[in-house]
């Protein structure tokens, strides 16, 4: 999906290692946790009129990290991926497990206060990502799972990923179905819907009527989108553009899909929406017109998710820098939905939703649109955990003339020099204040100081080339 989707991603988050990336990707391990710091941003104040009753749902006493969550059809439960805290003296699991939990609400508005009855539904030792509830049968969920230990050998050679990123796409990652009344955390409780141990299959969702399974696969050695008709078993390859297309979701009416792609510039994801084409039998036959909502070749926009009215997308962006992804909302209105004014609006009225000084990613909504759930590092320990809030923002409100625009990464990080190695994907960050050179982890969003002379020399080589190129331009 995201995360999703979010497994996946590739380069800037997957977050999934971190969080799951875009849909998401299972982590292989995190560097030593930095000391907790006090937030520099008063996000409660900054988010007034946008979000209310912000509450943390998962905590470090149970989960080393957690993320990418979605609601059941009646909004009474959530599915999410997480890494449990290990026993004292032991290392945390390398990969995400899949969990479900009941939502605890209170008050006349039904505000979320907590989650309870948390249950693991994935097998021990497996890597998991991109959970999703069946839209008409709340007893059924789907998610990406390796079922057994992830297979790393002979991973498809995705052209934009260096050797160190191949773990994000285990070839035995499959889309599985699980009946919750039989879920016991064993492989026997899982039914494979897509995947055959030859290529990664994940980032999966179901159409609103439950008939079509939409997912991403690397069977063509790049990320493409496929649809499987669960009535007939037919599989259709619907998005096959150059680059990695993933993290898809059906629109609420099932007539469109949203996704992200780096087809324009490697690693730098942009948002897309496409109209779906159907044949006379109601089968999805492909995509029609495609709309690109963002067009920033030096920014990452990912994990798009529909608002319940189908007229907007929320998503995460690196507009404030690659160490502080924030959630934004943008128009994705075909012009013919309730509330539309008749005009087609794609990519207009971009506005910021979250306002913390740490990453906020993988946003999703309850079906009634009253609650946004997302993954955030705004907590006191700075780790990725689930948060929820009342969504009180009016997407149709007039934009204030003095509303500031987010700065580009280069301006947002005036105290740092950021250089990416095109050969390895390694991201160097040099702090001009402390004079420390660090490597930025695309999996965990954390910095590790670099002391290796060869890496320091490589940074200097790349920085010099970058400066020379800027002078020429």
C-alpha cells in the first residue's frame, strides 16, 4: 500500500525500515538510538484548527517501533505493523510483524483514546507489511508476508537500488489473506493470494466491493502495479511505466487509484492518480487518463491516501528536509463528486497538516473521516509509533494569503550540506555547526557519524563536484 506503500520503499524511508516505507519495507536493524530531546516545535499550538485530541496509541514499553495502520470497515479496529520490544539483553527483531487491535473511544464524539486487545497475526520470523481490512467482511484482512524467513538471495535487480537496499524486496514476499477468527500467528492461518517466491509482491489493497486485489510486484524487475480479479483469478498488469510505481489505493468509489512513482528522477517520488478502465463484465482492464499531482524532482512525496470524500489526498513530503517528513493535503477532485464545484482539480491547494519537528508519515483516515491515524516520531523517545487525532481541518476552506509555504530542503537545512552518492545511494550530511560528517539512514531516518577516511574522501569528491556544477549553472 503505503506502508505504505508503504513495503516499500526504497529510498527515502521506507520508512519502512523506519516505518515500513511506503508501504513499506521491513527493517534489518537500527543504529543505536540517540538520546531523547525536547521538541523544538509546539505542535499542539501549530496544529490548532487542523488536528485535535492528538493521542499516542503505541508505546516503547511494548513496541520498539510501530507504523502504517488502517481502520476496519466499521472503524472499531486497526491493523498495523510493529517490532516488539525484546527481552532485556536481546536485540529487537529485524522485521515487522502484523498486528490487529481494538480501538478504545470515549465521549459523544467517539474520540480515540487508546487501543487494546493487541494480537499478533503473522508467523514468527517472517517479514510483514501493508495490512488491510476486507471492505465488506471485517473478519478478513490481507497483508504482505514472507510467511517464513525472508529470502535475500537472487533478489530482482531493481535498477535504482544499490546492493544494500535489496533486502527491502524479499522475493518470497507474498500477498496473503487471513481470517481473524482463525488467526493464531501460524503459517497455516494464511492463504496466499499473490506471489510465488520468485518476486516481491506487496503494497496490497482491495477494491471497495472486495472483488479486485491491487498490489505492487517486482516480477518485471521494477515496481509495477497489478490487479487480480478475485472472482475469476485473472491478473492484469495495469501500470508499467519506467521507475518504481507503488503504494496504491483505490478511491472511495473504486473508480480511480492513487500511487507514487519515481519515474521522473530516481528516488524522488511524485504523486499520481489514474482513472480505471472497466470492461462490460466489470473487470478492471487497465488505466485511462493519468494525473501527476506533484512535480518536484528534488523532493520526495509519498504514501498518498484518499480522504473519505474522494476529493483530496493526504501524503508525506520532504519539503522541510529528509529528516523531517510532514503530512500535507492536496486536491484530487474529478469534479463530479458530492461537494465538487464541477471543476477538475488535481495538484492544487497544497496545505500542511502536521507540524512537528520530527517525521510524520503514512497518514490514513477512519471511514467517517473524523479521525486521522499516522506514524510519528514526535513522542518523547523519538521513535516511530502510532498516533491518532480528530481531523477538524476543512479542505475547502480558503487559503490564508499569509500562509507560509514550506521551504525547499536546501533552504530548510541551512546548517547542513547534503550530498547523495549516485553510485551507492548513500546520503552524506555535513553539519556546518558541529563539523561532523554523518550518514543519513534511508531506513531509520537517523544519522551515524562517519569516521572512515575513504567515506570522508568520497564525500569531499562529491561535494566538490556539486559545487562546480552549481557554479556552471
